[in-house]
C-alpha cells in the first residue's frame, strides 16, 4: 500500500511539486509571529477532516457485526437470567 501511495505521489504534475517549494520559501521568509499564525491555520484546517474520520470510524464500530452479536447475547427474554438457557 505504501508503494502505491509513493507511485501516486510521483505521478503528480509538476505544478503540484512547485507549490510545495513556493509555500516553503514563503513560510521561511515570514517573521516569527506570522509563522506561528500559519502553523495555527494549518492545524485548524486539519481538525475537521479528523473529526469526520473519527465520526465515520465510530459509526462503523457501532454498527459492526461483533457489536450486534454481543448485544444479542446480553438481552434476556422476559427479564430472566442471562446465564440461563431459555426453555
């Protein structure tokens, strides 16, 4: 999988590579307070994708078959003992 990601990165157009150099040079030329503001902006922009990913993973975990099986084994018919076989 890492190799695939590496190949995908290598196939990006030249304009994508130049943006990285431009951003790096512009950020390096900024004064310290503006560099901190840029770093904070990057962190702020990273928060929503991580929250969306966490929400998707939570929903997938809650709807997993293992969770449903556990919920079925914990329910008791008519309030009986869960360790007792119905019948």
